[in-house]
C-alpha cells in the first residue's frame, strides 16, 4: 500500500526513489510496480495541468438530465460531449442527473458561451444544473483515506 500512496502522490518517482522510500531495493520496487500494473491496479500515468496558469480560471460541474433516454440517445450524447475540448470529464451517474461534466472555461462569460453554443445544442439535453467550483483543497482519490 505504501507504493500506491507514493505513486498516487507523484507518479514520476523512479523505482529507485520508491525503493528508498519504502526500504527495498530498486529491482524489488520495480517488480512490485510491474505486478501492480499487470494486475490492473495501476493504470496509465497522468500529468496534472494547472488550468489557471493556462488562462482557464473557472471550473464548473454540470449536471445534465437527458430529455429522452434510450441506448441511442446515450451514445449520441456521449459521442458529442466528448468532442468538446472544454469538457474535462464525462461521468454517467445514477440519481437526479444522467451525466456529470467537469468543464473548464476562461471566465464566466466563456462558460456561458460554452453552455449556450456547445452543451445546450447536444442531442437529448433536457435539464441542466451548474455548480461553479470555488476552491479545491486536495486531490480526491481512493488512497486519501488509507
């Protein structure tokens, strides 16, 4: 579990660094990481980008309820929404909404443009609810409670 904690905090650490941190050799650390990858526990590694540094100062979580539900409408919606560059994540959820999107925008006016021109024109969109992120204190993850 310690290797998972280290990698979830910084996936750029080498096997040698991880080995030193957990008290094992580089080869042993590399073998454990390889086993975790082969078991499907570790997936691809990702880099976190500072959206604000790139000029995207607003993050909005958008709940979307589709007007008509069916296999075709779900697939059409998913295909269309994943083509929008400002949409960071698309989550198909159970509850009040059918989908939850994480959208980045330069400012509120830019978000309004994205909402009007891109989101509201998607196939099947019914009800929409926006929540603007005020701050993000820590990166959530399954290892946050270990």
